[in-house]
């Protein structure tokens, strides 16, 4: 069966937008995205199972057409290979099928078969977190805006809660993502607290950089609080690699102007597929 190799790239869109104010330019073979009849999406494979070849998604079909045939490991996304790439789909209802295939096996095994409904002209992040459940569809919030004051000193983070407590049990906890402020040393909120399947929206992460040259990456430290029904907060404790429960802390690099998905996923009570942030660069 023919593989559809073309997908939409924000890089091309932005280049055309910036370059064509006075002169029309055409790109041979470039897929045209029609915001009146089409949507765009990235597919996130976040079923909390072991990362192994036998669990890789080997093929993706959209409306029974092959759009991707390569390995997608657990806690990863497609299209891969560069930032700002999207699949495109017709507006309205579409069907997504995901397939396993064992090494050297001749046939693919269908593991996911669900419909999604997408609006025209909108960019989405589609999360498959359980093969037996509907995917979670979240607006990518493109085009991306910039902080009007700190454009030269911040990146942007969107935090997602896809943590499971135990097998087949998504968490009922609301998670408050926090970062350590570079200027005060205090822990400040990165957006509002979010329940399972929710995200904060794009949040500016203001960084302190050395005077003069802008470095490629700047370290930012993060932690997570749990918010109970009464609004009280406590530090999230999850099982670490040693099998002991410990406060969750981590750090990530931030490049000025970049947008990053911080996707908290895995099991709170398991040391092998433990809950942690998986980062995916949006732009």
C-alpha cells in the first residue's frame, strides 16, 4: 500500500509568511494546508508500557491510508525528526489506527482504532494514553504568542498531566507545576493546577542570562505540588528508580524563544515506568 510521506511543517509556513509579502513564491511538491477544510495534528504515544521494540508503533493509518510507517517508541510522538511538523487531516471526524509488528513478522497487529473530530484550521496534539480509550485531543495553541516584555529572556512551557497512579488507573490528583525563579530563588507556578488529560496552556518561563552573548540553553529547575479538593498543596511524591518514594524534582534546559511540551506521564507507584516529564519541542 502506498505510504503518504508528506506532512505539514510550521517551518515552511513561517518561511512563506515571512517571505511572500511582496512576491509570490511556490515550492514544488509542497503540500498546501487549507485552513477552511483541513486540520493539523501531532500524535503522542503515551500508553504507559515498557519501551521495547515489541511495543513500538510501527504503522499509523488515518482514514485507512498509511501516513506513517516507522518506529514510534513509548512516550514519543510523530511526526519526528524535526520540530514544527504536523500531519494534516480533513475537518470533522477521522479514524486513527495504530499497529504493532513483531520483528521479522510479515503482518501488522491492530492495537488502536478510534475516531477523532477536528475543527478546520486548528493545530492539535492528540494523546493516545490507553489502547481501549478515546484519545485526549488538546489544542496546540498555534500561532504561538510571545511575552511582550521578556521576549529576549524567556522560553515557553506547556505542562500536561498524564500520570497514572497504578495500571489502568489515571490519577485523580491535580498537579501544580512549579519552577525556581532565577531572580528570587522562590518556587513559582507554571500556569494553573491541571487534572489528568489537561494542560496549562503556554506559559512564559523567564530566565536570567549572562550579559552579552545569549547562551544556547539555560537550566531551569522544576518541582510539582499536589492540590487537594480544599486547595491545600503538598509536594508530589512518586517512586524513583531505586524503588523508594521521594519528592519529585527535575531540571530542563530552556532556550530563549523556544516552546516546549512538558508531559508528565508514567506510574506514580512504579520504579520501572516511573512518572516523570517527557519533553517534546514544539518550536
